[in-house]
């Protein structure tokens, strides 16, 4: 789906920076509901979401979503947002005034959502200080951390003072970053945060959205205190393809060494991101046979059986 045909989801920036914790099904329900409304108009009241629609949007099996949606609708009724008002006072406001899972004879099952009156100023009648996302760029982000990071990066996308040599560059203090991603203290160590939260989130963003992100930890003495994110946007028309990346040459290292694995994983990720980026615009896109064979080789080197099976099936087709 191209951007011009994709619904938009819009958040007031205060809501974007608010403190809240949702599971992925709850966040997806909210995103899908926002994609159905006009942020420049008033709260429309009840919004209907069908399980088959939800499954199609997020690439899920329609037989597995009924229980997920029923649970998500029930839990959303009690979910709140901690947000700062204009005076700087912290308010705890509900997401929804109602959220129900209904089953009606001859109509099937559906979710009915209605945003609360308290949250209206942050998602309706918005004219300034907002962040807009194209819905199709969010559907494959399967964690709250990946979605929130993607949204936070997009907040400054069009501001000139964040541009540097064609890239958008933004810095977050590490405690601030963890707070915005609503993480528990179990991710206190940098290594845990990087490996369990940051890297998986960036991998999803790079594979499934219109931006390509890198990051650099910033130190004060021996301590990492901040993160600098840098990203390029990929804006292509439906007729354009993302350029095939240049692959790294195999280093002169021993077979089976760590360095060989780093090289193989890097090239596998480059080709994988290249394929997924083009499939976002053209679902029929496939790698050339030579590149599929390369991916199988890389997967064997790093012991990634899932990738090896995936690309072997592509080659057989």
C-alpha cells in the first residue's frame, strides 16, 4: 500500500510522550480505531472493528484473533494514560469510555470502542503539535516498544533543526528513553535494554516501515547516558523500487569464526530488509535467484535454520 492510499493515525504530541502501558493487541486496536476517524473533527462516538478486518490488517489468522480481541477489549476499559496538562500537572485519564466485544445473530462478532471524553483533546480537533503516521507503516510493529520508538522518531521528521546531511537526528537521555518506552526496572542494565528492547525494535522498524534507523550510545565517563538516533526516510512511489544494497565482501577469516558470522548476518539482514522494503510497495516482489542462494549460504553460516528453510522454499518455487 502506498502512503497516498493509507489511512493516517494522529496523536497529539502530549499523548505521544505520555506514560502508558498497553499490550500489542490493545495498541493495535487503538491504532486501527484511530485510522477510522478524522483527527480534525470531533469524537464520532462508537467505532466498530471486526475480527476479520483486524486479522487482515495485521496479517494474523482470523481463527486466532477472537479470544485476543475479547481480552483486549475487556482490558482496555481499565487502561489509563498519565499525561501532563497545559499547567504541567500530571493527569491520569482513561483511554476508553466503553470497549466491548459483542456477538449478534446474523451479524457476527465485532468490537465496539468509544474514546473517552478526557482523551478527546489529544486525538480529536487537532490543528497543531501533533504527529501523523501512515497506518500501513505500523501494522508489522509487533511490540509496544517498536511502535512507540517509531512514533517518537517521526515527531521531528519535518523539523529542519533535526536534519543533518540528509538524515534526521534526535537524542534521548537513556532514563527518558526507558520511561517513554514504559519499561520496568528489569531493563536497568544497558546490555539488557539494548539486546532485549532496542535492537529488536529497530530491526522491526527497519524491516517494515519507511525509515532506516541507526543508533549510537553517548557516554559520560564510562557510563552510557543517552542515545543518538539517526534515520533516513524512504519515500517511493508505487512504480519505484528500493535499490539493492551493496553486500560486504567476505573477510579473510577462518571458516566458522565469529567474524565470518558477523559478515554473514550483516549481508543476510541487508538482503532481507531490501526484500521487505520492496514488498511494502509491491507484495509480489522477490529476490533474484542468486540473492536467494546467497541468503541460504548466510543462514547456514550463522545457524539460522528458520531463514534457511524460508529461502530454500523461495528457491524451490
